[in-house]
């Protein structure tokens, strides 16, 4: 289910399915998938950094690659070791964008953060780590097949 969250975000931003992303803002229509989020960051130590990244093509590619990679890995149960590292790093960056530790945004308005430490990004990061630690892909996914591929045989860290 966690993988489906990331795959859906990737698909909605790519094709503009009309949920979080309108069709005219779709990535395939020239929209910037990360721009809206980064431009709206109004709190935290990386606020100006995120604003400067807004609309940058490399950031869009990294963001979309991360969404697709996390989604596919978690849904298929493959590459979970990589996901257990890359996923929490991506979640940390998104957590910093929301920065739930702050009680007030840069304009002085209250953030209304319901929990100063644990939000959905922390939960998703924890799920990614637990799924990898318990090799859930071997039982619930294609992990056993994945581990027998020549690629993973050559590079075991890809399990």
C-alpha cells in the first residue's frame, strides 16, 4: 500500500489525472512536478534552498525518479535494500519542507503541525526500513526472483 502511494503520486504528476495535478500542469505537458511543493515551502532551515530549486529540471527528474523508484520497489518487493536507504533520505527532504518542528511559518502564521516529530514522511520511512529488514519482498513480492537475476548476483547490494 505504501508503494501505491508513491506510484500514484508519480502517475498523477506525470499525466495530470486531476487529483493533485491538473492535466495542464502534467509533467508530460511541460509542468514542473516539484515546483508547486518547493515554491510553497514556508518554514524550516531549507526554505530558501527549496525555493531556489523550484522549477529546476534536475530536481523534477530526481523527484519523479524517486517517486517511481520507491513505488515500484515497494509494490514489486524488489531492491528493498536500496529503498531502505534512498526512501528515508527522500522522506527526510520532504519532512524538512514541512518542518513540523516549527510552530510558525516564515510569515508568522501558525503551522498547525499536529505532531512536531512524527508525520507521514517519518511513517513511510519506517515502513521502508521494516519491509527491507524483514525481506518482505521474498514473501509478498518478486524478491526471490529478483535475487536470482544476474544483475543482483553481480551486485548483491541491490537486493
